[in-house]
C-alpha cells in the first residue's frame, strides 16, 4: 500500500513536471483565471505604490509562482526586493526576468541599480549600457535613457572617488 502511494506520488510529480516543461503554469494547473491573476497584480501594485513593500512582495511572489512567464510579476517582485534593500535578491529577480523579455530595458536598468549598491561599477555600467541600447528608438522608455546618462556619470564619479581613496 505504501509503495503504491509512493508510485502514485512519483507519477504525479512527473506529470506536473511534464506539464510545466511543456509550457504550463501553476495558474493553469490550479485553474486560476487571467482575470484573477490581474486582480492579484493590481493588489500587489497598489500595495507597492502605497509603501507596503513586504505585503506587495508576498503577492508578487505568489504571482511569480502561479505564472512564471509574466515578466511584469518579476518586475514587481524585483522592485519590492530593491525597495527593501535586498540588492542580491533583486538582482537575481531582474536577471531571471531578462530571460522572459530580452527586449525590455527595465530589467538590465534595475539590475544595474542593484549592482551600483553592491559597488560592482563595471557590472552596473554594463547593465546601464544594455538598458540604453534596448531603450533606443522606443519612446515609451525615453526616461530610462535620460536616467542611464545620469547613472553613468555617477559611476565615473564613484570610480574617481575609489581611485583617490586607493592612492592615499
């Protein structure tokens, strides 16, 4: 009897893995509708906007588990982690999200912000330059291009300060 339950659990695990690797999501598996996902997203977004990052983070984590293909959910989760100064976790989140939408300049931009906080100026520069390339000729991301220019100047200043400290 116990062996039969283990076999059934093993089969179920294989079926779920097969479902997910063939493009399925937990939302599909649990029959969570697109409307319900949108309601959760709106809730998480509003929590974030009202300064309740921890609460928003919990909802964004749920959304990321339910639909690991929607890059907006990872952008929200990354923003919450960044707002709570969890730079490494935010960086991981933005890095993963880059695979979901390689043309979105927001992911390398925010990853670069985290790298700045971690004093990885070379990595940050690379991220900002990637964001600038992706944002070019996309009017909706004009603000990112302006911010990138400022951040690249900040990197140069930080490097100069670092060099001065190293030479004294």
